[in-house]
C-alpha cells in the first residue's frame, strides 16, 4: 500500500497494526509531517513530491491512497500525480475536496487557504479522464 502525502502518516500506522506483513510506504513533502509520524512507521516514510514520477514499477502496489492532498498541486502537476497513482497501483483511491455550488465553493475557499486548485465535481471528472485515472474517489463538500 502506498500512501501519497499530506501528513497522513497516522493512516500508515493504523494499517501497520491491521496488516503487519504488508509492504507499506508513505511519502510527504512536509518535514514536520515526517518528523512527527509515529516512531514505528518512520522507516516506511520518505520525503517525496506527489507530482513527480513515482520510483516504482507499474502495478507495484495493491492499493494507492491519497487523502485530502491533491488540492495542493497545480493542474499540470495534478494530472501527473493522478496518472502515477493509476500507474503504480492495482487499485487507487483518492479523497478530494470539491464543490457543487457557489456556497460550497466559498466555504471551501475559506477552509483550504493554501490550496492551489479547487475543482467542481464536473472538473474532477474531466481531469480523471485526461489523466487516465480509473480508480475510486470520494469528495468532501463544505456545505
């Protein structure tokens, strides 16, 4: 299982408890996120950017996860990240912030102060097609 970025090392810790024999890898660009990860999971973490080509072969992981991270990327980087999630995973799952109307966009803008990209659900679908991403996904809405 590969966990793509944004301070979600605790998720790998939980997965390690459930699947002690599994190959678990996580990466993040946050020095703080890596430094404050649970001690037992730190050897499985590395500093790496989600928008760079991943250093694993095709379909290396059974599952690639990205939870609430991809909004931090610019659109051309996001396309690469989604394509890489698709490439290195037999299955992919991304959780994304999105909006369906102007009020949800406003609320999302207030919440995601450092976001590079806020997309509507229709825009996400278009980007999935452009990137060749066929994995699972879920949106968070700020109603």
